[in-house]
C-alpha cells in the first residue's frame, strides 16, 4: 500500500513538472517551405480544402518566467506538421490567388495566416488540361504566425505574484517553381522546389513582483532563418469536384543559433474544385 502511494505521488509530481515547464516555455511551429502544383485553377474556378504541410517546432525560451528570461538558447524540439485550410481562386488562365489559415491548439494558441499567388507560364490551366500536357508555374507566399503565453510564477515551482506575458511572432516569405506532366485527364504529377525566409521575434514583459523583490523588465530577441524544400507531388481527380493531392519533400531547415536539420516529409490532403 505504501509503495502504491509513493508511486502515485511520483506520478503526480512528474505531471506537475511537465505541466509547469510547458506552461513557462515559449514554443512555435514554424511553417516550412512547400511545393505547389504546376497548374493554376483556370478562369473563375475555386478550390477549397485542407492540406498537411511541414513545420519545425522551435523552443525560443525554456522559461519565460525566469528573472531575467534566457532568450539566447533557442532549440529545435521536433519535426511536425500543421493542417493548413486553403481557399484559392482562378483569375484568368494564367493567375491564381488564395489564402491559407491554420490554428494549433497546444498549451498556447498559435495562429497562422498566409496569402499565395501563382503564375503559370507553360501549358493549359487545370480546367482545360488534357493527357500529355506539360505545365510550369511560379508561386509566392507571404505569411504571419503568432503565439502568446502568460503566467504568474517566478520560476518552475516558484512563488506566485510574478506576472509575465510573452509573444513569439514570425514573418515568412516564400518563392517556388514547379514543372509537371499530365499522365491522364484525371492524374498529373510535378516536381517542385521552394525557398523561404523567416524573421522571428520573441518579446517577454515581466511586471514588478507583488512583494517588491524584483522590478520586472522588458526583453526581446530577433532571429532569422531559411529553409529549402524540393520534391515530388501529384493530384488525382476522383469525382466531378472531389480531388486528392499528395507530396513527398526533402526539407532543409536553417535557423540562427540552431544546428541545420534535413528531414523527409510526406504531406497532402483533399480539396473541392468547382
């Protein structure tokens, strides 16, 4: 009985440590460069649906509650994905515009918003493409993502009365190119490459302690990063409006103060095309 009670106490203590550490750390999923289809939608066409895209999770500080916080030891904590909800529109036979949004409901809510434009310089658009068609396109994407956190403890398991708040923001700019071939009226594949530049900033504001033991302060740190993706993608038309798409990419991630990482990603999703 005593052993079981001790095991239970250790279990709850471990949960408290994990919860407290997660609550005081500031992490963000940085969206990675991706590849796009080599065909635009076509005049007046619309495309809606989710897509699984690569991200790299970065811990910008292990404890925003520490006084002062350490903002110099950012680290990559894992290669992940995010579910990007897309809405794209065809503007003539050469242009396509669209927006994307994603939300990550971790310990702190992260929002991601993007705007994408594409220009097809070779071949017919998706609405007119036939078996044997070659296609080529350029695309660009601008985005912003943000995560907010707050707390009241001085350190892990520290006393209360030490209010703090923190924000991590990132601005992203991506360019890419792809070439494709339509093997049938319902199936096409493409090769693509893209490059993305990222500018990030973490800001930590700490109020004066309630017992006047610490005056608080304002702290911030900016970092830049780049990533490159290249790989193969494909699209299948399974019905009049229901389409599937998939992609396999090598993803190279370079970020200020963090060792380079290269990972193989598989992504994709479905969309409604009408």
